[in-house]
C-alpha cells in the first residue's frame, strides 16, 4: 500500500484526541447521525445508521449498488424528503443541532452537494452559475459576488482554465470542467460540509485525478462526505471509510484499516472484490 | 456446405423484405405529410394572392367607408385586434403561466389532477361558449358591449392553452437542475421561477405565441362581446372593431371591394402574427439555450 499524503495530518491529530475505539476521533464531530432510517413509501432504504463525521476530514461511503449510500447522503442535507412519499426518522446533528428541526433552505446552505452527473444551469454563463446561489440567496453586491466567484473557482481549481471565458456557457465546458464548476458553485455559498455523490463516476481518469487532488485541498476548510463506487478512490482520498450493505452500516473505521485489516468478514469480502 | 448457403439465401430474403418494409413506411409518412400540407399551402397561397393585391396605404390608415363608397381601410380593426388580444393576454398570461408552474412543480396531488382535468375540458369548449360566458359575466352587468368583454372572452380562451403548454414544457426540464438549485439553499419558489422557468423559457414562449395566435384568429367569442365598430375607438368601455369580425362581415357581403378587403384583412392578420412571433422569439431568446428545448 502506498502512503496517503492527504491523511497523514489526521493520523497525527488522532493521538491527542479521544477515539471511539476504531481510531475515529469523537471530539469536534461535524455531523453525528443517530439511528437514522430513511423510507421510500413503505420500503426502508437505510436502517438505524449510527455514524460520526469528524470536522475537516474526508469520509468515504462505499458499498454495492442499492445499499443506501446515496440515500444516507441525501438525508444529511434533507434532499431525500423532496421525493414524493419519503421520510426520514432518527436524528442528524450538524454541530449538535438537529437538521430536521431547522429550515431545509438554511441546512442546504451549510451543507453543499455535488451530484454524480455534472449539472450546471444551462441558461447561465460560467460566472452566473457560480453566482447563482449567492444571488438567489439575496446577495446583490456586485463586487462581493465577483470576489466570491473568483475565490470559488480558484478553490475548485478551475479559475485558470475559465478566467477568460467567464461569460461563456457553462455547458460548453468538458465533463470534468463542468463538475469542477458545480463544485465551485457549491463552494460559493460558503458551506461547512460538502456532500459528494459519486462526483467522478461520469469522468475520465484525468478529470477524476483532478477532482481527487482538489479534495485534499478542500479538506482544509470543509468537511467532506463522498459516496463512491470506486474503492481505489475511497482508499486514495478518504480518512475514514464507511461500508454500507443492504441499508445498514456494516463497518466504519480509518480508511487504512478498512482496506487492510477490516474487522468484519462482509467488509473484507467487499473490499477484496469477492462480492458486490 | 449446403446448409450455410440456404441460410444465407434466407437472410438475404429477410434483409430485402425489411428494406422494402422500411421504404413502404417511409413513403407512407411522406405522403401523409404532403396531404397535411395541401390545405395549409392552399390557404396560404390564396391569402397571399388575393390579400396582397388588395393592400394599399389606405388600408392601414383609413376607416371603413359607408356602404356604396369605395376605398377606405381597416385601421380601426387592426388596432382593435391588437387591443383585444392585448387585453386577453394581460388576463391570461399571469394566470396561465402561474397555473402551469403550479401544475408542473407542485401539482402532484388530487387538486392538481382536478385542475389538469378541468383545464383540458376548458381547452375543448367551443370558442363561442366562452363568448357566451363573457356576455353573461361582463356584457349583461355593464348593459353594453365593450372591449373589456372581448378581452375577457379571449382571455378565458387562452388560459387553458398557456397553462397546459407551460406545464408540459416545465416538466421537460431535468430534475437534476431542480436538485442542483435546491442543494444550493435556493428556496423552492425561486428555483421554480429563476431556474426551471428560465431554462424552459423558449418553450413557454412558444406556448404563449400559440395561444395569442389562436386568440387573434377568433371571431365567435367577439361577436357578442366586443361586437364591432365602424369608427375609430380606443376606449375599452366601447364596442371595438376587430379584423376577424370585419373579415367575417365583409366576406359574406355582396360587394366585391368588401370581399377584397376581407382577403387583405386575412393577409394582414397572418402577417401580424408572424411578425409578433419573430419579435417575441428574438426578444426572449437565451444566447446559451438556443439548442436546449
């Protein structure tokens, strides 16, 4: 196994803070899920998920298709409830406050999301795409918006590629650029958490590598939860990995441990490719 | 050796049969298109041929002359049609577009289903019936015919078309765009108006233009609402002239110059709608979304 440059920092930190027995710090958790279940009508998609997500870390959620990874992700920023006939039970705490007791609009500002397929607004320019969240959130100060757009595009490592074509259409960019545009768009509203639902699965290896590099940078400022089908990706980018199977959280530990010495047989079978 | 050869011949036969079927169906489609186009081209040809020759400057600037006098124009009717359609649009655009947004974005319940059904019923109501409705609710209480009544009749006629086309177009906007907007913490109503509606704008505009074109071409709802007026009038409270009612009156008249003016009126009406379509399309186009919907 190679060394993980992005995770070293966290390992050093971990010596000084209390752990939950699995090497995951229990101090300054950004998100804590307590007995979270989500339903589509009568079908239960996830069951009693119990997980804590430390601040400024990258948590990867892996598991076979249909295991509820995306549903759990979408429960965190209350996107799940937008589908007709769905509901969520249990508690999801953001900095100790239950997101289901707050206004969803406020929650989604604090918890940004990047989707599997790049989805820039087709009627808007690159600049307007990034500014959309700000403008529709009530910011109209042009200078402020321009600053935030530049900063967000820089954070998303897209600024140098688009700084001369900000007024061009967002859908004219390549798939990888579009996805970074969507990341910039999410960052522009200054979230604290970034949820990524297989952000690189529609991209080629070079674009994927760029997104992964970006994640290491973003981790310094944001807490990132990433759902991925690609186990190499989970191993490369994340600090902690959660393995979901059939709607349940099977194992959650330091990424290195999950991929080298998982304590549960199902996890081992999955990460070694024996099923899934 | 024999077996593969027989198979090959069989495959060849099937291949030719498929090609022939394809050619047959293609021809069938082509012929259907031609049949559908025949009346359209005939109407267009007759209107241009008869209408264009009857058009002169007076037609746009003069009032209708009394019976027996030749010349004159339909200036009042041209303006009248614009005013009536304008009134109808003022009434139907906000209602129709907002109802369409409601149905597409929030109408997934029994109320939405009922509205959808009633809108379809309203769409199928003969236009003269909307004239009767406007007569009952506007003309009778006011005790006289007026442009308002005509506008109401046209407005009622336009609402279902605009509602349903707006809804159908908004439904074609990918769900991922709504999610993208909502995930940014944009409230739902803003998402509907500024993301979904904006993305589907060109399609919505097409629906509106269809409704406007239909309203501009209606005669029946105006007959006993706006009535007609042989004099210059821009007061909404008075009976108002319209091209369609003039066309109707002149076309069934025994005078050759009136019939010629009816053709000219038809041509002008057609050209006005064409110009309106082009202008609105040009004004509302989005430089990025040209190939979107």
